[in-house]
C-alpha cells in the first residue's frame, strides 16, 4: 500500500501530476474556446493561463488534503479481516 503526501506537504509525485494536469488544461483550453467561438483560434495568453491555473489548482488541492493510504486496485481489501482471501483463479 502507498501513502499520499501529508497535509501541508507536496512531494515530487504531486508536482509531476500537477505539471501533467497543467499540460492537459493547456490542451483543453483552446479546444473549449474554439467550440464556443465556432472557429479554431489560438490565444496563447489564454492557453498559458488555463494550463497554469489547472496545474496550480491541483497542487493547492493536494497541499490541503490530508495523507491517506491508497490500496492498489488489484489487491481488494477483504470484507472480513478474519476470513482468508481467496486465491487468484478461484
């Protein structure tokens, strides 16, 4: 099991994910503006602002979120701790 960064802490994984969110936000900004305007336009100021805003929002959200333990999806927790887990393939 893995633990996320603690309250008022940012680790490298949060930073890298923030950069990824910023890139996705920068890609989605001109797409949504173009759909609203009906014509494909690239306003680099808005693209940069959208990306930075998305990335900073993600990092700020993680900064104020307390640490929690993340359990891998392929390792579900048993419903009864006294009951043994079934073996794969059963």
